[in-house]
């Protein structure tokens, strides 16, 4: 896939921003907000709130999290697009909405390359696949779950944080690997999906590993596998999909921070420095680890390159699955 002139200009802008010194804070931002497109209490919300706390008094006099759920994260991104590029509005978003949605939607209300300016990577994480009370406790692995689905086709389903997201496609690929047609149920975030899992309304959920951690001790939610190349350090006792015989199913994702598309290089530099400082804070690192999130910041150029690589990676996968937003 060739890099377009527009992409080159965007990456060049990000690279320039990463090399500039932090500008004067004489013109202080009164109130900044971090837009989040998924429900409060989830991993994205946790990242946004941890960072917002650190930005208070440094990047802005006050920083708040503005949750805009709906349309699988698109509402929050559209809100960023409509915001003034003055640094007062940031976005925390999963990669899915920027790197996968262009392959699943015929038309998006935003252009990931033009309407958003990369600032910094935030965290990286693996996916987890878990079952709840609807599935017998004798089911301890993904292959066993797939066999149970074959025996109970009316209950062969799974939930995810959003249709067309990485967790959604991980679930779809798991079903295909076992030749099981699992019905997908999309939610407005992982926690609403897990609540239905706990209530027995759905059989399984595919979501970031950290989303399950608060629920594992009770035993009602049982994590069957993780999606990384090696065992996840937050749940080392859980084997990977590959270990369970599902070859080539190795996937992860990241959350990143963005400014509106027309943000100046000076503002990008300022936001990048502030967010990287926030992410380096020990309390932030430890607090996010509780949610299964590994902190990893970046330059704007590095984030732009990551998005480009993931956009190219997911194109063929989405095509093979045959999913569209209208399907």
C-alpha cells in the first residue's frame, strides 16, 4: 500500500511537532477536556481520568473527562473534529475507530488522517475471551467453549465493546477457527457487555484483558484465553489462543491521544510533553496496571506510523471476514 501525499504531510507535521521544545505557558488553558467514546469504568475511561488528573495545573488549570458514548466511539471522534484546535480538547481513543472503521464503513463522519492530529500513544494491551454463568464450569478452554457452542447453537454468542472493533474481530476469528457461527452482540463499551455476561444474558465476551480483572475473583467471570504472542503478565495463569491450538490468532491494541486536525505544531508539542510526563508518573503506571494496561508513550510521528501500519494490517482481515457496518 503506497503512502499518499496527504499521509506524508500529516506524518511530517507530527514529526516536526515531536522535535519542538515545549512552548511558553503564558497563555494558560483554563479548562481542558479529554473526550472518551466509551462507558465510564472501562479501561479507556480509566486512562483518560488518570491522565486528566496529572494535567491539572500543568497543561491546563483544570482538566475533565467528557464521555460521549455511541456509534462505537464515533461520536467522541466527531466531537473532536468539531472542536477548536486550541488545545482545550483532546481525544483518547482505541485504534479500532481509526484503523479498522475505514475498512468497515462506506462513509465515516471523520477522516482519521485529516481530522485528527496524533499526540502520543497511551497504553498497549491484549484481548481476553471470557465466559459467564451461562456456560458450565466444566468449560475451561476456548476449544471446549466452541464444542459447547456446537452442542448449544442457540446460546452460541459473544459480546464486545463495539461492532467492528478489535475485540469483535477476535471473537469472530475464534468462531471461524472452530467452525462455529457465533452471534455477535455489540455494546457501548466493555463494562455493559460484562454486566450482561454476569447476568447470564450472553455466553461470552471478547474485550481488553483489563476489563475482566475486577470480576475474576468472584468466579462468575472465567477468562479462557488471552490474545498476545505470549502470556499476559497481568494474568500469567491464563494460556494464549495460540497455546490452545488457535494458530495465528495473535492480536493486541492500543489507546492513543489526539488533538483536532488543524492543531498547530506548537500545541501538539505542548500536549505531547504534558501527556508523556503524565504517563511517566508512578501512580499512573501502577493504577493502569490494575486495569491490565501497559503504559507506553510515543512521539506524534511514532503514533502516526503505528496507525498507518495497523490500518494496512486490518484491511485484509476485515475483507476476509466480510464484515461491514451495514451487515
